[in-house]
C-alpha cells in the first residue's frame, strides 16, 4: 500500500504522486473501496494516473 502525497488534474484524469511504488505486479488500484483502472503514464517517478476528478491527497492506494 502507498500513500498519496501530491496530485494534479488534467481534464478528466488525476495524476497521483505516491510515497512509494509496489514491487509486485498489479492490475487495478483500490482507493477508499473504489477500484480504478490504471491510465498509462510515462517518465513520472512514483506516479499513477486514473480517470477521476476527486481529490485523493492523504489517501491509501492498494494495488490489486
């Protein structure tokens, strides 16, 4: 599990900067009981992107 430490929004997407990335493989993200599919993102260390306009600062991300 990782914690969201920063975020920014681009149109219908939210990019989340995490304190750490998992070492295991994953298919989706689980945040506050909601499952999100990853949006491809490149060259952004410890970042993930999802389709959402909510705020996730301080939330825990589970990799499932």
